[in-house]
C-alpha cells in the first residue's frame, strides 16, 4: 500500500526549502570564487604598503591561511559556516558576525521602509492605471512607473537632496540619527522598485476585470468600488507579491549606492569598505547575509501568495 501523498502545502514547502538551500549553496560558492578573484593581496593590504618585505607578506599569508590551496580554504570556510562561524575580519580582528550585527539594523530598516514605499507607490499607480485602461489616468500612471525605473537611484537621490535638503531644508541629507534621516533614502530606493510592481498590478487588474465572474457581477449591478476591493484586488495581489519579493534583492543591492550617497551606516558601506581593504571574510559574510535574507523573504512572499490564491500558490 502506497503512503498518502503529501498535502499541497507540505509538498510546496519542501520544494521551496530545498530550492532555497541549493540557492544558498550556489551563492556561497559563487561568493567564494568571486572574492578570491579580486585583485590585490589581503596580506599586503593589511601591512599597509604594497612594497612590504616578501618574508613579512608570506608570514602573514600563512597566519591567515591564505597560502593554502583554494579548495582547502573553501572546505574550511564551508565547514565553519555550517557551525555558524563567519570568521574574523582581517582588517580589525573582530568577529565578522559582530560587525554585521552592528550594521544590519540600519540596512534592514532602510530596505524595509523602501519596500513599503515600493508597495504603496507601485500598488497605487497600478490600481490607478488598471482600473481605467486606456484613459489619461492610465497613461500618466504608466509614465510615472516607467520614469521610476529609468532614472538611476544616484541621480534621483541627488535631485531630492538638492530639493528637500539644500533648497527647502525640510529633511537632512544624510546620517542615521532618526526617522527623518530615513525618509529620503528609503523613498528614492522604494520608487525605483515601484515600477515593476505598478506594471504587473495594472496587467493583473485588466486580466481579472475580463474574467466571467467579474463580468457577471457587473451585470448584476455590483458597485465598481465594491467589486474592486472585494474581488479584483485580492486576486490581483497574489502575483504582485511574488514580484515585490523579487524586488527585495534590488533593494538590498541598491542599499550599497544609497547608503554611500546619503552617508548612512549599514551593510552596504561595510561591504564597500571590506572590498577596498580586501577583507575576504567580511565580504563573504555580508554577501551571505544578504543572500540568506533574500531567500527567506521570497519564501515568506510565496507563502503569502499561496494563502491569497491557494489554487495557484501551492502548485
């Protein structure tokens, strides 16, 4: 007698956990390979002069384990990761995990508020465009969505700094002293991710408005606002959530530029400094934390999408 087939949710969760684990392993391997392809010698960088004595460089490389073959370094690093050990920073001798904990809150706050901006602006533009396709409102909302994607974060950030900080003096241009310091960088970052959300929301609304049950409800005289909120919006949000989750990768990556532009502390600035100093354990640790966050958030988004639309979500 064959064992019963797993429930759709259980099978879905198993597949997503397996996919996430394989993705993390691939990312870990890629990070290790790319970091060791960076030019320069960490030992020479730590000695603070390119012309350091060869004996001193060799001794430091041996102390750090950099003289071992790359496969041996990879196995050691992977084994330490499985034990939760991200290593020691080559630059200041502190545990990588401690350095990441100190800066992660700033980046996650920035990415979280930017994600909220992306959903708010993207869903708003998508609803405005999709509820009246072909209208002037549709064209204006679509144009704004395209503009948000087309304009680089660096340029839009500089423009908002000039307007709201230099000219009007309403908001600070940088730092991380309070919520006011978070408004400009999160808005700049969020608007860049709002475009894909807006476009998919528009497409989903148009498709759902053409469904037979929506046409039948219209024929029965159901008010347009009630139809939009109770029937159309719920079914349209499920695919939008998946795309919104994918945008988190952009938000975490965009934090590198945004934190530099607005002079904010965070993982982005920590990563840039680590690359400049050839701090291999720190580069690998920050990249791993970003990848792990991306995988976990996408799993949560997939679960939410499946809850909103179980017919498609658990497939």
